[in-house]
């Protein structure tokens, strides 16, 4: 079996998922411009994020946590959360979610 290699510039989200032979998770590449954020939301599954560029805050369970380039984040399942770019440059993150997060969408 050959590896699957994708460049975020040439791929839609999820970057990697079931169509690539990945059975249990999906990988997303998410960009937030200055002042932008993810939706304030909650879901039953946990997920991980890795900040590849920029800085901001993660609002998780009603508390604010600073995040910056190089930070790895575990967002627990069942907890309301949101990533907010508070900087002057884009905030980029790689997020790994269970495959259930994109099924039936």
C-alpha cells in the first residue's frame, strides 16, 4: 500500500478521511483570519488540534486558554468550545476528529 500525501492547498476538508482508506478518524486543516473564530459548539466526541501558525484563545467549558504556534490541544467530548484568533496573523490548526464527525453530512 502506498502512503497518501496531500497538500492543504490542493485538498478540501477533510484532508484525510475514509476516501483515503482511513477508517477511524479524519484530519482537517482549519484557518482563521485575524478576528475570526470557529463556531461556538459542542459535540459528544473529543478531538485534538495542533496550532501550526498564529495565536489566539480556546474557549472551553466557559474558560479561556491561550494557544499559540506549536501547541497541542485536547478538547474533551461534551464540552462547549471555540477557537478565536486574537492575533494580527492567521491562526492555522490541524484537527483530528473521529470519523463520526463527518458521517451523514
